[in-house]
């Protein structure tokens, strides 16, 4: 038996990671423009301690992963957790045979096309879109450099999916010590109607603004700019006090913020070009600048393990600059949305 | 007239390694490095476009930006040419300090060194390596980049120092001043 699904192509945003790349491939298969769906939302919503050690971490709350990625569209996803590698392959095989590509979690250590092959363990995500049982191969798509669209052995994918993802050396950072567990993700896309109209864009921007301006209730939920400020302020304080245990959490959450912000900047720029609205292009550049703050935050924290006090001071300063720029951008966004 | 600057007092990161010392550096947080053998000789002058850059010597060979103050020799300087790369693209203000105590900010924008990633800020591609070094192997399917960027000095006279941003995602391998005229 074999299957090979058409319509699979690489997609990647340079500030995203394997989650957005995988989502882009799957959304593209379903006929959607990934930037339209993945770039619409801009916000900050993180519950302390929610971070999981996976490259494809995204804070979801009560929503599914894809509903969280694209909250303005009719997209959902379901994680499946098979009880064995055999069941894991049977389920993925059946879904692909039925005509739908899926995302699978996999440890790069076992994937021959990944630079981490036989070197670094990590919890990665990629697309499976075909197989050939006679040849013993499975077709996968991974847009993360060095991008790969081709076949590997079924047993190689199975080993990657069934990995315990252990910590073996110092570069097994952030996304290890979390068994892969043969998990796979089923995605449903329905009712996508193309790029947002002027009216729909105004609704989306208004909703984003409402979220960003949210009130911080002081709980473990960090919502909107007040929550973002508290999250970073607490992290800076802990680092300044010598507590490096916060590094992993802030690095991963900053990575999400970086991706979401970068995607939204490009989303606004695309809308500005499509609608002939120059203020959207200016706004897009400002959002981009916020993303570039997050690039700094991410590395500032990641390099702070050996000297958390210095990282804490740097993060405190960066947080102030980020928030000031973001508040100005939010004000501009409100004006631009109102004028649409 | 071009005037390469020495960054020797500020070098704090090793981004270039040979194949016999793969774990001898760590440009990014994962310990990846550029293959020194594919880049100009250590300590030599590399010309990118028409700009000569003093290519770093072996060992610590670039500045991970953490607010270092780089002294500027007397002159009327029009541009600062920058050889660098970032861990995800980023931008920040460089402080331009003047003899009279005034300070002006100028943007330094740098694209990602990561393979298969386009420049975001219109930089010139200075070097595209064919391989990337990992601490325990050479990855022959990944091609990291070093970019040539420039920063304007809108008031050319009296510059005494440049203070790099406190942004460790931003790496600088070399700086060269270009005189007015």
C-alpha cells in the first residue's frame, strides 16, 4: 500500500519555528494562505508554568493548538496520543490514506535530514503526507532549515516519534526531557474565505487591541500588555536575584512572542499593500520593531544561565524599552483601525 | 578614505572554528560556528564591496553586543560599515558619542545568520559559507551568512566613540569608518 498527497509545499516565516512552519504547510494544503491565518492575531496570553518542553509550544488556554494559532478563523486541531509506536503509525497511516496530511512530533536525533541527527535531542514537529510500505518509506515535509521534502525510512520516523527525548549533554536544552510519545496532530480547516476585507481587518485589529489592553488581575495568567509587563518584570527580578531557573520558560515564551509579532507585522504589511493603505504599512514596520525587541529578549535570557544577575538587569532595561515602543504602536494601531 | 577599527578589546564571542576544533566556539546559543576555512584568513583584510574590513584574528573573533564602547579616531566620518550577523534578525540604536558630550542614536539593523534566511534590512551578503559547524559534526547542508551593513553618521565631525546596543542577539565581526568625501 502507498499514498502520496499532492499540494504539499514548504512554507516558513523567518521569525517562526517548527510550529508555524508545520502549520503553514498544512494550511497551504487546505488552500489557505498561511500568513492570512497565522498572522492575524497579536497579543500576549500566558499562564505561568504552562510552558512545555517542545519546540512547537504555544499557549492555548482552553482552545486547541490551531484554534490558538489562528483564533480569527475556523481552524481546529486535535492531539492524539497513541499507546504504542505501532498504533502511532497505524493512526497516521490511516489518516494520510484517507487524504489528509498530519503533523507528528519527533525527536530530531533520529531524523537523518536534521542537523541534530545522532547529536542533539529535541521535541520537533513536521508534516507526514505519504508513505510507500513496499519500499518502507514515509514522505515528510519540514521547512525548518535545512528544509526537507522527501522520504525517510518508516522505522526512522518511528524511532523519532517514540523517543524518550533524554538529556545527554549540554546542548540538549529547552526542548528535551519530554518524551515524544508518538503524538500526532489532526488539523481541520473549514470556511476560509480569503484575505480579510477592510471591515474584517478592522474587527481583527479591534479585537487584538482589546486583548493587548487587557487588565492584569495579578493571577498566574499574564494577559495583554499589563500581563506581559508583569511576566517580564518578574523574570528580570528572579534573574537579578541569581535565579537562573526562569531561563527556559522565558526563552520559550519569548520565542512565541517573537513569532507572533513578526507574523503580525507581515500580515499588516500584506494587508496594507492589498488595500492600498499606507498607514498599515507604517504600522507594520512598527510591529516589526517590536518583534526585534523580542529577538533581543530571547538571546539575553538564553545567555543568562551563567550570569543571571547581568541578564536580569539587561532584561529589565529591555522590558522598559519594549513596553514603551509597544504602547506607542498600540496607540497607532487604534488610530489606523479607526480610519480603515 | 576607509579606516578599519580594531575590535580587539571587545571581542567576547568565538564564531569561527576549524574542522579540528568544532567545539571551540559558539556563535549562537546552540554552539554553532562558521567554518573558518571558508572565510578570509584570520587577521587579514577582507574587502566587501569596496569596504575593507579587518577580519578578526583567531580565538574570540566577534563582539556579542552588550553595550561595548568603541573608540573612534579623529576625523570627519560619514558611515560606519558593519560586518555582522544576528541570532534572528534584530535592530537597535547605536549611540554615537561626540567630543562635546552630545549623543545621537543611529539604527543598526542586522539580519539572521541562519541558513535559508533572506536579509531583511537590505544588507549586502558578505559571506555565505557552504557548511556550518556543530560542536560534534560538520553540517554540509546548511549555509550560514555574514552580512555587510552600514550606519550613517549624520553629524560627521567630533565623533569620539560608538556604544553598541545591549542586544546579545547582535554580533559584530568588524567595523570600518568611511570618511566624508
